[in-house]
C-alpha cells in the first residue's frame, strides 16, 4: 500500500512546504492563550493555535459547506484537499471505481468546538437563532466522513474513528487494512481536531496532564527531558492518499513511500494512565514489525507519541526498548509535539505525514526544549537541532486514554 498524496494543516504551517520548513528549523509555536473564563495567571493555559486560518481562503467551495463545519473539520477538509491535489487523482478519476474509493476520518474530540460555541451563543442569545438544522453535522464526528465523501464524490466505505489520542493512526491503519485485503483500491485517510476549548483544557488540567512550566512559553512542552512537566494543547489535521501499488503504477503516480505494517492493542489497565510495564504498547510495535516481515534492526527512526508528561514518555521509551531491544539505542527517536503541541485526533496523522517528509529528505526534525537526560528516557531523541539521518524504515507509535496503542511501519519506496 503506497502513499501518493499528503496534506497538512498545523500551527507550523498550512500546507506541506511551510509545515516542514518550520518543523526542521525547530520553531516552537506554543504560547499562553486566552480561553473564555480562565484566569491566565492562575492556570497558564499553554497551547499551539493555528493563526490566520480561513476556511474560505483555502476552499473555494466554502459557502456550500460552511454550515456543516466544525473548526476541526475545516482543518481536515483543507488537509484532505491538499493530499487529493498532491496525488493527482483528479485526472484519473474516470479510471477509478468510486465504489472502491474510501474515506477514513479520525477525531478524538469531535465537534467539541462547535458544541461549546453554540452553547455559549444559546445562553447569550437566550435561545434565539443559536442553532440550525445542519448543526449536528458539525458536532457529530460520525458525519464528518459524509461531508468529505460528498466533496470528493466517493461511494466506497466511509468510516470515522475516535479511539482516544491515537485515532489518526487508527484511521490510517484501517485504510491500509482495507486496501491490503481488497475491500478498496484507494482511500483518503487521516485525522483532525480543534480541542482548544475551556472545558477540555480544564479537564486535562484537573488530572494534572497539562504543562506546569514556569519559563518562556515556547519551552512548555519538553518531551523526554528530565524536567518535562506536562502536555500542551495543539490543533490541526493531516490526510494521506493510500492506494494499491498496481493502481499507482497504472497512473504513473508519484510514490512517497509504503505502509507495510500496522499493529493495534489495548492495555485494559487504566482509563487514563498507560500500563507502566508497556507490554501491550510494545506488542503493537511487534505486530507492525512482524507484518512488515523485517528484523527489528531494520528500523531507522521512531516518531513517538511524546506528549511531554512524566508517565507517557517513560512508558513509551520502555515500549520501544521492549520491542526493539538493544537496537533502540542505535537509532533516533523524536517528538514533534515539542513544537506544535498535541492535536488530539489530528496528532498521529500529522506525525505520519512528518515521517513521509523524513523519508523524502532524510532529515529528522528536532525534539526541542530538551535540557537534561532522564535515566528512564535514555534514547536519542534528536535533541534541539534537526539531523541528517539515513533511513529506509520508520516506525510511528502512539497511545491514548484507556490504553489504546498503535504502531505503523512506513518504508521508503525502492
């Protein structure tokens, strides 16, 4: 299953080129933001917001879809359009069976942004004109795929995934599976979210997951560093076009790489915390590696979940060690959340797109804000400065609340 199109909307840039240039330069987009009703001095709400985003600017068809759109879906639709355009499918659509063209969308938060804004408007307007009959499309993520299917004129399976913060990887993995087993020939897959709303931020702060950093806001997210102190909210989305190799060759498509393995497991341990033994997370990696039919020492780089919380980073490091053994000390790992925060349902998809660019450029982006090695996070996380690497096989790992774990193997196309 090959990757023939990529698109991204992130605080690092709207579109692949800006996103990648800012990423490898190590720019942090994190700042203290204003959230309705939240005392900035007391709670210090750090986030990485997408600034100057206009759905109308990037979608000439915006008027047709505006009333259906949550902010998260706006990000996703723009990213999906970029991936679709990048793949150049449009010039080949007459040769593609639309019944074998699927849409796979992930969102952790769904239309939380819409719900909060509509509720606020309902209270302020005392119920007058706060809602219309199309509102449910915006806040029900199960319908987000329907919007994309309408826009891309797709008649194949439409699926939405909301399996915690690794949902974007689940979406890509399930699209990969459906192509591998012959259900479809081509799919648009990825994830998107707009989670930066007061109720979401306060919920994560109450469980002590958000960053308590006291210094420069740019340094608030510090994955794998000994002084890491919590996650930072982000937002955005990314999508890929996956298709079977025969179709890609038939239409002489540009091929970025291949997905060769996918693993998914569940801890069954705790509703919030990952299992501190990392057994199931490591098993997801092993499943993906085994499906790829490669030895573990073929892996050249690991894109981590890397939220910057004490527990996540230490458990993820342990999972990598358990799955890859001594080889884990010979390769680089990294977390781009250090720069863009955690985009929830969009996060893993954005990180898979970054893997595609790593394969293409042979450059690993930095994990910024790294100050001191933690004895339990002792792998090479490409601290602070991007690095040239030689890579053919890359691993993406992710997890989420409830102990959902995924792993994907992305291979350079030879």
